[in-house]
């Protein structure tokens, strides 16, 4: 007679809890664009949310500490001429964020540590190369300033943001719209899903498909894929009967899935958020009011259901905090930022422990903000694992680091030939070039002056507040 033994796991009792009302971000008009991205990006310093905006696309960036009601006149990041579809924070600089838009461009922004007085309208750099809308962005996990974009033109472009150059363009691999793109742990491979129902593993530097699986999920609805720590690929999709399904695949043997589980009949696309340190995956369906989470292990059935966090309100999108932004003193192993129609609510995932001491088993060393490679080194064929940091003493974000863009290379490296290409500066008369350089220098000086004045005004306002508080 066999006796059933409960599976041993330190994450079996993980529970989710919504933050208190005063810790939420209220009065934010979350975007209503019908696009299956998360609409939210978060890092240890800032929360960014794509919002409704007239006359183009915009997103709002809030310091994490600025909870409560957000002023309706709070400055936005505006620059796109059509709705913003995706945003992503740079993993190596907490002040740099990239945005992709329906207007076919990608813009990279430097967010100041102080609250700006007016809308941020000038990106550090605008990347132009796609011929249709750009809906997917993903920074390289280990190489500095390497950004991937995927557009409605079925092209994946990998950029060097530091120079504005196109490093690689993968334009003949996907015959239809790309639904998701994910880097593996060291950024040597990509997992992509496409409307043609094929899951592909791509080596971007060789420009070839290493492995592919047709109909990993047989339904026509969008499929998502993420790499796991073990090198497997976790996918979410739909069956032929439109039931939601999750799968785990070994890229070395795509014939049979490692695991395949049916879930429910809801029609919202499941957004997977994977934590490599704990090997827990959080599944958030757009329009759902719950978050399911599973642990991926080496034991059958390989994908183990842990629990479900349920609430009353459906979610419009979701943000996932990197491990270095969590509160280790409270055994917090994940924090998600749930978007409602008019607010953003943090949801904290905790492992119940009685001790207040640092829990080594919950917090192994995790990727830090330092890149392991330069863009040129990665392009030449080098690979490196992420540079890890310990969270034993908590994580303190580094001070404001400016993203430096090499102007010469931007002028040299224009977008690929097509309707967007403009006349290069070298074709203009020499006198016009000198005038242009003088004007650019003047504009830069004025910008620096305005920035300095804004910082001074903010400092004076803070001093005035302290004086008023003192007299009360």
C-alpha cells in the first residue's frame, strides 16, 4: 500500500497580500489600448505606467515612495505621436527607460531623481528602423546598452543604445506577427512566439533558428514564452477548444513537452513573470482578478501549482519588481503591481517565517545593476553570466547615472533605407553644418540651465516646506 507524501518545498506556503490602501497609487488613467503587453514597468526606484493621453502616447513615471493620489497635472513622459505599446526599464541603469509606440519608433529616456516641473518631451535618443508599430521591448540581461525591439513588420532589431546603431536585424525568421520575445539567462539565445503558432529558439548573433516547435499550443490565440533557470522554456497558450494551457519544454527535445497542463476557459492572454532565484512563475491573465503561481522543479510533474491570489477587481496590466527591490526583512519573495482602471495596487508575495534574521535559502545572490559585458564584446561572440550581488544587507540603488550617447555614431548610423530615411548631414553645405552644430550646442546649454534651475526651485520648495512645518 503506497502512502502519499506531501512534496517538500520552502515555497509551499507562499501567500499574496494586497498592500494597504495608502500604499496604492490612485487616480491614474491607465491606457485602454488593445495590446497584450503588461502596460507597467517597475524597478527599485520608479514605477512607470502607460496612460491615456490626447494627441499621442504617454506614460507616467512615479518614485516608488510617491503613493496615494496622483495629481492630475503630474508631469508625463510624452514624445510619441501615437499610443505607447510597451515600456521596459534598463536593468543596468535605474534611471533609463525605453518606450515603444504605434508610431514605429523606440525612444530611450533619462528619468531624473527629482520630480520634474513639466512633461519630459526630449528622449536621449530615438531609434528608427521598423516600418510598422513596435510592440515588444526587452533589454539584454548582461550586456550594457543592448536593447531588443520587435514590430508589426515581423522584424526583430537589436540596438546599441549607446550609439544608436543597429547591431543585428532578424527580418526573415518570422512570417507573421511576433507575440513575445525573451532572452535566456546570459543573453545568448532568444525564445520567440509568433502568430504562425511556432515556438522558436533563435541564436541572434548567428542569425539562425536553433530549434523550433510547431503548435506548442494548438489554439490560435497569442502564446507567450520565457526561459527558465534550467534552460527549459515555459509557455502559456490556448488549446484548440480555447482552454488556457501552460507547458514546459526542453529546447534539446521539442518532440514531447516536459509538462503540459490545461487550466481554465477564460480568454485573457496569460502574462508569465518568472523569478529565476526561486524558480516560481506567476501567471496574470488580462481581465482576470487572480494571480496563479507555480514552482518549476526537476521532479515530476515538474510544474507544481502553489496557490492563487484572488481579488475582486480585474487587472488591466501588471508590473514585476526585480529581486533587488524587495524587502528582505519581511521575507518578501516577489512584488507585483496590479493595474486597475484608475489605480495601481502593489501585491506582496511572502514566505511565512518566524525569524527576523536574513533567510539565506530564500535570497541567493541575484543579478545586480552592473553589466557583465559591453555591447561590442557581446556582438563579437562573448557570453557572460549576470554579475550577482548579495541582498543580506538590503539593496541601496546607486546614485543617478547618466546614459552617455556617442553623437558621432548616431549621425553616421542612419535607419535602413526606406521612406523614413532623411538626407545625411554630410550632404549639407559646410556652412550649414557649422550653423547646426552651433544651434545644437546652444540648445544643450539652455537645457542644462533649465535643469539646474528646476533642481534649485525644487530644493527651495523643500526648504520652504520645512520652514512652514517648523512654524506649525
